[in-house]
C-alpha cells in the first residue's frame, strides 16, 4: 500500500471513531497514526502547506483570541486551561483539512461516517424496541440531546456523500446511503430532542433552498424539488404536532431561569465574565433562582448566555462575530460553488448545531465541536477538489 492508501485507511477509522464515540482510545490512536502519515507525506514529497480560507482564519483567530484574552484578564488559571482545551477541540479541522488537501478522498471519511451512523442507528432501534413506547432514545450516549447532536452534525456529511455519488451514477451505493440516512433521520426524531430536530430541519431547509436556486447547475428536476418541499413540510408538520404533547417538558420554565441567572452573572462581571470554567460554581454559589428545580446544571443551555456570562463582552462578542461571520461565509461559498456539496453539508451542520445551541450545549460540547470542526475541515479542503471521488 502506498502512503495515500494508508492515509485514507486511518482517516476512515478516525471518522468512524469520532462520529460513533465508541472508543476514546480509537480516536487517539487513529488520529495519531494519521498525523504520522501526513508528516511523512509532507517531508517525503516536499508538499507546500496551503492555508485555509483567509476569512475563516480571521473569524477563527478572533473567536479564540477573545476567549483567551478574557481568561487571561480574569486571572483564573483554571479558565485559561479550559480555554486552551476548548481550542484543542478544533484539532479535527486541521487534521482533516491537511489530509484532504493532499488527497481528497470522500470514500474514506464518507464511509466512516456512514458506517458509524448505521451502527448507532441499529443500537437506537434496539432501544426503541426494548423500551416502553415514548421513551427518549439515547443510543450509546448518556442523554438523548448528546445523541441528537452527533446525528444532526453527521447526517449532512452522509447526505453529501449521497449527492456526490449522484454524479457518478453509483446506484447501489446510493440506495445503501438512502437507507442509512432515512434510518438516522428517524432515530433523530426518536431522541425527541427539540433543539436537535429543529436545527436539522432548519439547516436542511436552508440548504435545500440553495440547491433549488441552483437546480439548473445541479441537474435537479422540478419534480424532485417539489417532492423535497413536501417531505420537509411533512417533517415540520409532524414535529409541530408531536410538540403539543410528546415534546413538552416539565422543565421548560427552568431554561428561562437559567438565562436570567446568566444575565445576572454578566451584569456583575461585564468585561471578562465569571471565567470559562466557573459557570456551575458561580450559579450554585449565588446566582441560582429560588424557583429553580435543577440546582446541579453545569451550563445555561444557551450558547449566547454561556459565552457572555463566562467570558464577558470580550468573549461574547467574539462568539457573535464567529457565528454570524461563519454563517455568512458558508452561505457565500455555497452560492459561489453550487456544485460543491461539502460546503452545503458544512452549512447544514453549522446551522443545526447553532440552533441546537440556543437550547442546549451546542458547540460548548466536546463531541459537537469536534464533529463540526471535522465537517468544516472537509468543506474548506474541498474547494478545488469537489468533483473527485476516490
């Protein structure tokens, strides 16, 4: 086997373990071996490193420099350490970007993500059969929202693989992918994660509308577009109907109390917040509402509230600039490159996890941030290679 084949094998394993979260050792070993191969390729072939998109780099630097500045000004060594660790969670972006810029191989990461989704879905189906009807499905994860975060971020990558194979007329592979995508979407509904489902649907609608706008370039028929619209209407209608009963939570009012507590933290610490790692401690010490029924929550279940309360106006504005800027950038890339399904997948994943982050952990969750970084790495590495399937 040559170096590129070995690289693709390790990338497949990395995608499999990173998506499934079945083994932390598997993640560490596969990414370690992948890095060794990439270093060998760069040294052996004297490859020139090409930086990612300049606008993305600016947004990336603004976001993490604002978080680090806030942590340093707070003087809290624990927050500095946690901020650096949070920065490390974006490492998948750099590994995948460098890997795919050398040799763009959608079968490696695409098959890894798809196989992982299939395994996770089978586990979820077993739970659905075994548990009482109406039980929220969590798969191999500790809670349904965590499971939903993985599904909503990974599904667009499997869809991108399906779209890419559409250009090659790989009928049987497309049929298999349709089965995996459909099963994973049903499992996402079974998690009953309102933020996860809403994010996936909203992201999907946005991407579908972009593809509809560019249907002449993509070769989509009008009837396919109409069928897609009807499917999305059916999903949204079904979710809305279920939301009247199934998706109602006894703790809904608790979320507003958490935002109020976070706002109080920010008012008392407006510049650099209470510290990136101190939200739970400060919440329990002096900011918990007398009406709160969940005193041990580690976060406010809202990314905007989290970043402003923990990193102040410095980190909060950095998060806002990064989020809005990246959304605009991915939209522009998707419009400028209508045949590039990987930018569309990244846009879908980013919208999904951002919407979910309005009611849950979003990108402050390690798995979500790593998977989003993985997807963004693929997208920005694909710009000159979107039509290649190896």
